[in-house]
């Protein structure tokens, strides 16, 4: 009897401790899960996984694979990704680095001629421009560590879309028109993505039989079936036969790296974004730290935009001269997140005049020797798990090369390295030794899946857009701080400055003519974009009213659903 009483006492004590000390059990959960992507087929597939009891990681795995099939111009199994996750049970934020790596035979001057001049397009076209892909690895990694359903189940929608085909949309046709001549350079690629050598008409059914077989292999054998064995050998042989330098060892040794994300605050807002080799977290946080020294809401709109441009100028300057793969860097860049360093940067800003780039000498001097299409999706489940993923093959249709018999379109992410110190890459970005080509190194990226948190609730967001991604996330963050909602954040007119080239790239509605006149008189140079940029995807959870709002960028022709739950 005494033993029973003691046993009952300890059960009671454990009960009290669990419910009093476990804040997770008392945490507010969303009313339901939500998915937002750039493609309706991917959105539907992710929603179905949630409806069938899958968690956010399950849905994200399905979406990632599905986008790899239905948006081959933007991402795929031949590319890489950054995942930003919040695990509700452990209450931890994590960054999953599935960025591509440079082949082991890579070297610093591999894209230069004997006079050390850039060889045209060699870092952009063909298998020599391709890094070792990370997406197949991250699909397995997430499934094994965080998923609740079998990988074979989660990849079924992607397999079916590849084998049965789907009608191509306007974004596909736009990319195919832009890269037609590159797609025709390789017979394997031409046969898959063009219709008898020509850009297909809207509604043409794209079937990817070889890609379906590759997905089937991953369904049965996980990522090892991609990176090892006969399949890896087949890819390597095709790459080498067409001028590439991949080896089986490159594929065998590829690993997803779990890293700590960058965390910062701005005006009471918590920002969680990926760390290096994504430059997004550091550049975004550094720019916001600079702006934190101003009361923007008390300044004219023109002055606000001037200061935003100047903050971006300085943050991108830091990107150019200091950032690269953290596993290849001797020094931490944590100082970029400090208020004291931001104050030093702020001192160099004249509120009335644009800065001459040549005067930016408050930071260390350059080292001697640093995608146009991408996709993003966001997921939340009913348990409060959150996922933000940005994945890419870099430019439209990546390298335009498909290893024979695989259906896998390879990336051209090697162009994101600093091919030659101080020389522009495909996005006009310059860099130096911190981002120079080295064997096994991960190239610097602008992909910035982001979480925002405040008393209002939180936002899961991201966008494609190459080097402009970070400035788009910055503008959306400022919009949220000013009381904006999901739709206003994705719809906001955009402008961008990245230190080099020294001009403000802007969408037509971003500035009034009077603002441009005033800013030009201050010394700013403007270049109007010939098209809108970005395709932002947002989930916003209003925790005050326990309501979820999702929004897809109106710039994207093929949007996910826009609903308020």
C-alpha cells in the first residue's frame, strides 16, 4: 500500500512537472496548416500531404521534389537549396545547407585563358559550370530526421508529374525562349525541353521519362542511389564526355550541413535567416542594423529611400569583399551583426548625398585575389512547425546540360563563385578571395528564406531573384513593421542596390518622378528594370486572432492559392 502511494505520488509529480514546465504543451498552434508556392501543382501536392496527416517537413519534401519536375527552368534535382526550419517540439531554428559544391578538380583559374581573361560563358554553359547537386541529399536528410511519412510516398506526386507530364506555363515558355540556343546545344536537353527543336506552345505536355526513372531510384534507395553506384557512374561519364570535371568521389562525399541561422532584431522584430554560404542573413541583418539608427517614419519617403539605398550599398560591399563558404574562412563575420559596427557604417552616410563607392574604406580593403531563376516556397503545419525553402539551378535552365539517360538538368552555380577578383558574375556581383573557386567549396549565394517574428505573430517568406533577393526581403520586412499584410508585402514595388554596379535598379512604380529627380540631384544613378523581378511567397500567422494568411506574388503568372483561414 505504501509502495502504491509512493508510485501514485511520483506519477502525480511528473504530471505537474510536465504540464507546468513544458511550454510546448501550452503553445498556441495555428488553426490549420498552410502551403504557398510558385506553382499550383506543387501547392496542391503539398496541401494534400498536410491533409493526409503529414507534417510541414513531409509537405516541404513533396513540394521540393514536385517543383523540381514542374519548374525545371528554376530548380531541380541537379541544383541546390537552403532550408530554414523551426521545429515546434524542440523550439529550435535550424538552417539546412544543401548548396552545391565545387568538384575536387576545380581550381581558381579554371575559367580564365592564358592571359587570365574570362572565357565567355564557360562558367555558365555546359557541365563545366555545374557544381555537385544538393537537392537529392536534402530530400533524404529531411525525411530521415524530421519526416513522419516514407520518402517513397512523398515523392509519388513528382514521379507521376514526370512520367505523365503536365502542360507548360508562361514562365516555362519565357525561360525556353530566353535560353533556346543553349537548350539546342545538347541533344539530350533539346529532346526533353523543346518541341522538335522549337519552343513549344502554351499547353504543350512536358513528359520527363528519364527524370521519372531517377525519382523512382530515389524513392527505392534514398539519396545513395543518386550519389553512389551505377547511377553516379553514369552521370560522371556523361559529364566528363562533354568537358566537365566531375568524379564519382565528388558525388560520394556530398553531405547536407546543418548550420545555425543568423538571428538579429530590428525595432522589436526578430529576424531569422540563413547564414553563410548564404549571404542573405548577414547582408539583411547588417542593412537593418544600419537603418536602426534612424527614425524612418519621421522622415520623408524620399529620404527613407535614400537611406535604404545607402544601407544596401554598404551591406553588399561587405558581401563583395568578405563573404564565402564559412568552412573555408579563418575569421568569423559576427561583427557585421553588432550595433557598434553598424554605427561605424552609419557615420559614413550623408543624409543629403549619395555615397561615392570609392570612399567606402571603413571596412578592410579587398582581398588580393570574390539565380536568374530560382523558386521559393513556405509551409506551416497544425503543430506550428515552419519551413522556408529557396532552391535553384541558378539561371534559366541552369547549365542547359542533362547527363545522358538521367533526365537531371544540371545547375550552373559555379558562376556564383568569384571567377576573377573584382570581375562581375552573371548578376553583376563582384567578389574576391573569400568566394574564389576551391575544390569542395560551396559558392556564395543570395538565397534568403526568412522568418520574421513579433507580437503580431510571424511571417515565413522568401523569393527568387538572384542578387536582388536580399533587398526584396528587406523591403518586405520594413513593410511588415509598418503594419503591412501578406498581400501588401508580396505586391510592394521594388528597388535594389548592390554596391556594384553603382546604380539603383527599380520597378516602374517604386519611385515617383519627383522622387527620382530629387534622388538624382543627391547623386544617385537610376536604371529602370525592363521587367518586374521576384516571385515572393508568404505565410503570415496572426497569433492575436489565430489566423493564417498566405499570399503569392502577383508578378508570378503561375501562383499558388491566396486565401485567408
